[in-house]
């Protein structure tokens, strides 16, 4: 591939993307060098120098993950209540889980305008309308107005 001699070929047809290039570099260059170093240490130092065949030297594998992008993804998943903090710690290899880290959290800056408050207002409005209707019905019945006026005239006398 052209990237091995310094050519930067763009696009899916002519080249590869960054992640694939990094993986190819790791597999084609870094791992063979690590294996050579491991073999030299194991054969020359441990086996021949120390006369010990029960131990083997092994370098840690190269971690080529995009930790920044992965951690941002975990934060979004935690904020959306689809992952717990301990699950994120485990995924990112950050060590032991912590107490209380198995809870789901949902980040929300939204205020609930829940139906409860609207239902309370609606109930009050319905009650007021029913009382009004009842009052109108009483007024319409018989001679309520005449009777009410009679009471006022009698009290003046």
C-alpha cells in the first residue's frame, strides 16, 4: 500500500481510511517487531542466560482504539440511560466497578409539564362549570328571581 512509502491516497477505492491504515500498520510492522524482541529476550536472556525455560517474556499488545471517541460514546450512552457507569468502566478497562455504579442515569434539562397539573386545572374548570350550570338551572326554575326580590322587599318593611 502507498501509505507505507509516505503516499496519502484518499478515498475508499484508492486507499483505506485511518482506522484500517492503523490496523494494517500494527499487524504488518509493530507486531512482527514485538515478536522479534520477545523471541530475543526469551531465547538469549531467559533460556540461554538464566537457564530457565519456565518463564516467557511477552510485551503488551498495542492498543489502537480511539479511546477519546469511545469514552465520548460511553458518556452519551450513560446520559441516555442505556449504559451504567460501571459498564462503561468495564468497556474502557478502567478497573474495578464502584459502589452505586450499576444504576442507570438519564440526563435531562427538560421540565415536566406533566398531565397532573393540567388535569388538576381541568378538574377545577369542570367543577366551576358544573357549579355555574347548577346555579343557572336554579335561576331558571320557577320564580326564583321574584322570590329573591320578595325577600329583599320584606326585609325593608
